[in-house]
């Protein structure tokens, strides 16, 4: 069992979240975070303060599989989704029109977060995020915005996965009932060899047909739902026996990954 860091359960301010990527999964995840925030506020929790990172522009092709309207074509993806979330829920979340890369670290002192959620489609982006989080863990150990968790979401055509990692070791309470786990490994550590062997040459789709051939119509929203459910349980229960999930829409199956 992993007991969630106490700051997420009883924070003095809204819990800060950096959502990295506003494409297929990210465009759905921002709306899931909006729902989580509203529920938390209703229960007396300070809620979430979300910053979304993406440097891409909405194209006509994005309106089929990703959660964008034709009226948003030409806008930055993060700006479009943050505007939609803020209008629907009255939040004051922020968009950064840049990819989350090491050379953009100057943005982070004022945009640090407790939770990082990556919805990226390139393997090298995951290793870049891992390097940044390791740096931030050392720099911000005493900060209220110190990085605590990384949730990575990824998918292929009909399959997807969600993995929860701790950025730093989370001190666990003494427990006679559970065997507690303080460290949940990065996906880039646990699956390093597998990730490095995978191709990263996926090109942007140039048509709706091409886009839907590469990825199913519902896989992104399904991955976002499972990721949001894991995050919700962390806040609601204060502990989790699961650190991830594999799902397969072609066989209609899912397999949870337990904390080890």
C-alpha cells in the first residue's frame, strides 16, 4: 500500500498540477481535472490549480479524434483547452504555449507543481520529463510546490496505460495492517530498455482517416478516464494499492498494476 503525501489530502492552498500535452489524451484529461476540482471544492478541499503545457496549434485534423471544436482551429492547443475549462467551471487555470522541455525551465519557478501529468506521444519526451523532475526534486525540496507525483499516460491504436510514480520518496506512516511502499519507480526507469527500443518516428496525421487509422476513436478518452480515476482515489482515500493500469479496447479488458 502507498499512503499519499499528506499535503494532497490537507493542503493550505490548491494543489498545483502541471498537465503536459494538450493533444489526444491531454485534451480529455483537462476536462477530467475540471470535474475533479469541482468535486473537491464541494467537499471543502482547496481544489486544484492547473497549468497546461503545449506548443502545438489546433488543426482541422485534430477535430475528429482530439477534443477540439472547429472554432478552435488555429489556436494554441493549451490555450484552447484552458479557455474551455475556465469558461465551464469558473477556474483561473493557465496555459503555457511551450513544450515542457529542459530549455524552458525558467518558466518553472513560478509554475512548479505537486503533480505532473504527462500526455505525450514521444518516448524522448518522457525521458526529458524524467530528467526535469529529478532536477526539480533537488531544487524544490522545501518548497510548497515541490514535485511529489508523476502520472504518465500513453497509448497505441487500441491499447493504453497509466503509471503513477513518486518524484521523491514519500514518507510512510507506521502500519500494522499494510506493507507500505514509499517509492514508486519512474516509467523511464522500470521500462527503460523497452522504451529505448521503441520507435519515435510517428509523424503528424494529414487527414481524419489517417488519424483514426493510427489511433482508435475512444482510446484517448478511456486512458484519461482511468488516469482521472486513479488521481481521484488518491485524494479521496489517501492511499492506493494500485500504481497503474493497462487497458485494451480491442479485447475490452483492463489489468491493474499493484503497488509492489
